[in-house]
């Protein structure tokens, strides 16, 4: 992949790659790309795909306990969407020359990651609202930028994902609004969920720019078009007025509107706690991954049956044309 031989027809493959990036055009699967670019895209898309699949667990736990049939139907639809997002993203990753079986093996061995945010427990129904409002809201802030990422299959997958995530964010906000306008106990439940999910939602957008090992190169390659800190600021600016509308208090004593900057100032994130979760020491890391591995192993017979059926159908097709 690294070879870039000069041809009489024009620029070398490496020069053509640089030209596409400089012009803001998309890199497609058949285009030449640096091996480091390919590895970076695999890492990022795989982490995103794994996050969508494992992200079904915290909310899936509440499907049978949703407070009404309407809430249950909406939550089922949302969890189903997350499974679909995982499929889009695994498919996009496969265009880079790696199979989803390999991707799952890497995750199960702990050699690939998923988002830190899915390693926290859902203790009440309000947590389902907080995940939709805050976690999916933060995801949208990041993923809208990814619709402009330089790798074509990833950017195109993000268009549909963002549309569906917008529904998820509105669903979560509506749950929080219902609770905030309810009884005192319901308002306390909503505030407690905000207190527990606020800081992890800010941290899930990635380490500060000066500590990020990937941001600079990813910006040069057009993989990222906004830095972690820029996306985090955008999310805070969008979300604080929503919390005020709900009548809930953001759990940050340093939060203040900065007239000069035109942005909300906010306090320091506990990055030590964030890295502990990333290293596998969060409240639910082992539980989440063990559940994922078990589901994969339990579903082996389905995959084997599907492959056997496909092989049988192919055999019939070959026999018919012989």
C-alpha cells in the first residue's frame, strides 16, 4: 500500500492522495492510501461500530421495565436503530480490507475499544432519558462533523446515522421533560440522572487536544474536521440552555456564560477517572464485554447456518449454468 511509483500519466498515487485531501474530496476504497491512514480509519470506524453494538446494552435492560407501552415501543425502535448503525459501520470498515469477524475478535481480545460512556450503569428510567438527551446529543455533535470526513464510505454512513440519532436525542429530551414537569420524586430522578451522566458525556468526546495522540494527524488527513475541544464546546453551548429550559441544574459550579467568548465556560473534567474507564476499570466494563462475547458465541450457529445456506444456493446456481 505504501508504494507510490511515478507514472507517465500524472502524479504518483501518494501525490494524488494528498491532492484529494487538499481539495476536500473523498478517499474511496479503491484509491491508494497510506497504510497509516488505513489503520487509523479501521481503528476509528471499528470503535464506532463496537460502540453502537455495545451501546444497546444499557438501554436494552429497560425495555421490559419501560413505564408504558408507548415508551416500550419507542425504546425497542431505538435499540434496533443502534444495531443497524453497527451494521452500517462494520460494512464501511470492511471496505478497508478487514472482516467483521476479525473486528469482533479484536474487540473480544481487548485489542480494540468502544466508547467509555457505555461502561456506566443505568440505575433508573431517567437514565434512559439522560442517555438519549446527553449521550446521543454528544454523539450527534461529533457525528455531524464526520459526515464531512475524508473517507467516503464512513462519511456516507454518517448521514443516515445522524438522522436517526436526532430522533434518539429528541426521545431522550422528551423523557427528561416529562420527568422534570412531574412529581417531586420524578424531578429528583431526572436531576440525579443529569448529575451522573453530565461529566461522562463531556469526557466521551475524547481527551483534550493537547493530550490526544491522534487529533493532529487526523486533522491533516481530513478524518477529523473539528478537534475534541471544539466539539465539546459546541455540545456544552447547545445543552446548557436545554437544561435551563427543563429547570435542571448542570452539576458544574464553574459553569458560567462568557460574554467575551460567546461561549459557556465549564469546569475541569476528571481525566484520571476517564482513563480508568478506558483502561477497563469502569463500573461495567467487564459486564458489558462479557455480555457481548456471550452473544457472539451464542449466535455462532446462526452465522454457520447462513453461510451453509449461501454455499448451497451458490452450488445450485453453478449447477444450473453448467
